[in-house]
C-alpha cells in the first residue's frame, strides 16, 4: 500500500549499490503525477542538519514538490559543500527524467554520518528507479523497503477519507527523539489540498506523533517528514476530517517506529493526566520516557515505580506544578504508587505483554499528554556498540 | 584514610542487617569530636527527595552537625510521613549516644526507592556502630565500605593543606546525573572554618565536580554532599587554598564515581573549548555526555564523531552560539572532525585506553567546560534490568 495507495502517485525502490549490504534496495523514488503538486515539510532542528535537509527545506518552501528521491546507505550529513552538491546533482537528475526543475525535487538520505555518497551509484540508481516507477502496491512496498536501515520491517499506512486516500511510509528505529522522532517519512494524498492547508495539517499531526516518541533521546541530522497532495481524487476534503486523517497517519507511523525500536522488547506508552497544562503533562511524560534506568527495568520486566517518580521529580516546578504527595502511578492497570508512595505490590503487575502502559496522575489539573518509548535492552547496546552505523 | 584522615573525626562501618546481602556492612557513622561542629550541605533538587534528605536539609541549615548516620540497603524515599519518622528516630538514637540533640544529626540513605527501612535493625546497628567508633584508618575504610551499593569499590580522598587535612568518602555508581551526581558524600576537615565559608567552598566545588559528571542521565532522590569541620588542627586556613582543596577533594571523588560507573568500560572526558561563555560550553558538553548512541559507540571502541556532532547540534543556538561549519572534534588526540566534517580517518584513533578524551572546539569564543561520563555497555543494562535496585 504505502505511498501508492493515494491516486496520482507512482513509486519505485531499487538496489543502487549505495548500501554496503550487497543487493539491498537502497534508493526510493516517489513521483506526484498530479494534477496538483502541493507539498509541506517538517525537518530536523539539528544544527548539523544534513545536506539533503538543507536542500529539501529550500525546495519545499514554496509549497510545491513533484518528486522525492530517498536513499539509505549514507546520511550525507556533515559533508559540507561537496555533500550539498551531491544532493543538488541528485535532484537535477530526477528533474530531468521527470520533466521538471530541480527545485521541484525533495531529497532525503539516511545512514552513516560524515561520508559522501557514491554519487555515480546514486545517479545510475535514479535511472533504474525512474524506469521501475509504477502506481501499484508492489512499487509502494519496494519504496518502503528501500529506505530501511536498522529497521527490521517496513512501516506504511493507508487510510480512506470521504472520497480520497492517504498513504505513507516511514523509516526509523534508532536516533529517535523529539524533535523530530523519525528519520524519513513521505505521506501522500490524492485529496485536492493546497500547500498552506497541508503544512498546517502536517505541523499539528507531527507535534502529536513523531514529536512524542523517544527511542533513545538522540536527535537525528536527517529527519524529514513530507506530505504531498496530487489532487487526483478531485475531492476537496472537509478540513477537520482531513486534519484528523493526517494526524492518524502520522500517529500510526510513529507507533510503528516504536514497535520497531532498536533492540526493544517492550513498547511503552506513558500517559500523564491531571496536569495543569498540556505542556506540563508533556514535560513529565518526556522526563519519564528519557530514563535509562526505567527503560532497563522494563526490559527486565520490573515495573519499577521508584524510577518513574524519580524521573518525574526532575521536572522543575515552574514547568509542571504538582504535589509529589498526590501523585499516583498505574502500570498495566495496577496502582503501584499512591500519594507519592508505595501502593499495591509490584508483583501484581503483568509485564509479559509487549505493550506496557504507564499512567501517571498528577492530580493537579485536567490536562494530559502521551509519549511513547521503548525499553533499553542488551540488543540496543549490541546494535549501537558492535556495528558501525 | 577516608573521613578519619582529618583530625577530630571518628567513624565506623558495621553490618546491621539492612541490606539484603547477608553480612554486608550497611551502616556508617561519622562523628565530629570538635572542638567545632561547622557543617555545610548540598542536596538533590529532585522533587521526590527522600525522607533523610528532608531531614538533613533541615538539620544542616543552621550550619552545625555533630554526626552523620548513613545506610545502604534502602533509600527511604517515597515513604511519606512514616519514612520521615524513621529518619527522625534514627537521628534521635544517634543523638542520645553522642550526647547531643537530634537536630545536630544528619541522616543519609541509599538503596531501593519506595520501601521503609527495617528500623529495628537500623537502631540496633546504630548502637553497634557507636561502640565501634574509632579515628583510625580502618574505621574510615569501614565507613566507606558500608555506604556502597552497586559500587564495586570504596571511594575516598585524603588531602593535606598547610597544617590541616581534608578527608572524604562517596558512594555512587548509577542514577548519576547533574544535578547532583552522587548519592552520598561526606567530606571532613580539621581546619577551623565556620559554616558560611564551608558552604561557599562546597557550593563552588560541587558545581565543578558532582554537577559535571553523568553516568546515565538519571537524577537521584537521595543525593547528599556534606562537609564537616572539626577545627581540631587549630589552623584557620588561607581561604583560597582551602577552597581549592575542597574543590580537589570533590573532583577526586567525582572522578572515582565515573571510574566505577555501572558496567562502564571507558571513562569519557568531554571538554568543550572555544565557547562564548562557560555555560554555553557546559550545555554542549552535557548534550554530548547524554547521548546513548555515542556512549554505545564508545563501548564498541568506535570514535563515532557523527554521534558527537549530532548531539552538539541539539543545543539551541540561544544557549550556545557557534557555527557548525567551524567545529573541530579530537578523540584521543586525533582530529577526526574538522570544519564540521570528516577530518583524519577514525581508524587512527586508539580506543583501547580506559580513559577517552573528546575535545571539541567550537571556535566561537574563549570559554570552556569539562564533563565526565561513562560508556553504555551490556553490563549497564544487565545491572539495571536483571537486578531489582
């Protein structure tokens, strides 16, 4: 399904010899066949943002994108002017084939930081990808495979609105933290929507999805989320429904990233309720999600509420007013912390499910927020210590 | 040596049956025999601070402490009013034996959060500890052993000033992050110094030592650093020399914590130079020290500069102005990142030493700061996932 679920989009995923893994699909192309070419983007805040981010931020700025070229096997980050020229050359090649200008092309890269791409492989790969373009399911699936790095599975979404469709793909498994919390994401729609509405829908959706997941607290140099509209359905959607669907697509993809977090054995939902403001709830949820000690405890099936409240306790009172003596914590439905102290016995908590639910009530107000994270396992260390990535 | 190196202090470390480890020394007593009883303290900022922290913060506030009682085997944190009463009862028992009031006693606890202590064991242990008090090296050593939890070795310091001495002990291995970055620390001196000067010396020293180490980004509920002066040397020290010696004692103990960080295979010094302000340098160093991905790379002997600069890039420009294109990174003396891009080949870096030096030059100013951290290993996950602590 993936990006080709929406009408007006074709895609391809090919092995271009960019990745060090022989034969791995490593180059994806997504082309918007129109009639519209509206586009919106959200990019990493990292000050060492990669060359393709610098390029795409510029080309998306006018609200129009005809095609996106994405590679795994190299991030093209911290590569200076030479790296920027590689992104530009790649865009130029795509533009020639698609029949447009380079400034209508977005470029995304993911992989090792600090090395240039094998440009000849990229450019010949672009030709192969263009030749393989198709609007069928297989093409969308191939594209979603081509952007994978340490991901163990492709991550896609397909949703139907009232007469229009939304499709999407994402890659991301490590170096995942707000903000953003993805590496590369392309969402497509055949709804007839202008760039302004797209950008507003995307900003709101990203804020509640990719910006609320945290695998390892590490912000990437290459994060890019693109939303493209072809208008091929001819339907101008109800704005509320459209915004909700884009939010749902982003939430689904973000949830899939957590489900495939590097080495993870548990997906952890942290919901903070009873906060004075949403941002207070969010600050508390983020603090808990960032605790290595808690994440290790969860890996060991230990619902260690002491590590939850000690993380909560690091949030400054001006960011989140609450009384530590009134806080309750439920893990998987068992209230193991009550009034800031011990509640029911932690042995009552069943930690065997993959999904762990931590519900914290600050008892200070009516606002809430949810953040997702993963546990911290031997396998995470193994992936990031023993392989160069 | 430890806390008994300074004249006028006696100490003991006994097995009181608080720890779940049969026969482990778990209760330490440090008594200031005077003639002075000046004291200063620095405590965790955690809002879920433990009962002994609440107690000791109050009793140290007037600048006078006669004795400190410290236990491992239980943090007495998140234990509500009952926990506070345990700290008070322990102080009362010590005060009776020492011949003073409970408000002249500091109490420190470390161990599992959320459970009350076995108070009868604590109180009978206080009697044993009082009976074992001595001012010899062995007594100081026993005390430093009694406060260990996941520490693999005791951590002590002894320094000589001009006619006076400083001794100290610390425990801490995990849940180490600014601010603070220790669990329990007692520093003693026989210099004749009042409480005001002690507190000023301690604040400055802690800010540059315990607040600049980060094992796992997790702030504890029980952090306590105490500085006690007996005046037994009769020497009123030169203030500058005294401040420098207190700073040196804290720096030594902080460095020992990093050297014994849970599961660590490398001690990592991160120095950021060329910053516009010290706080800018510190923000950058802290961001790098907090990167799980970098810490895993170092565990795998990979001087992964991409993970260094991507962490640097998360520091907002208003906190640390610098140009990403001018940043250099040396690891163990090899400039592997130059002008924000690749420098010498990372294979030139010898990562076999225990100590790893990361030197980052922002090339934006003249200020600098250093932070110490550990790598992130399988053993860290093992300690924190597979044991309840």
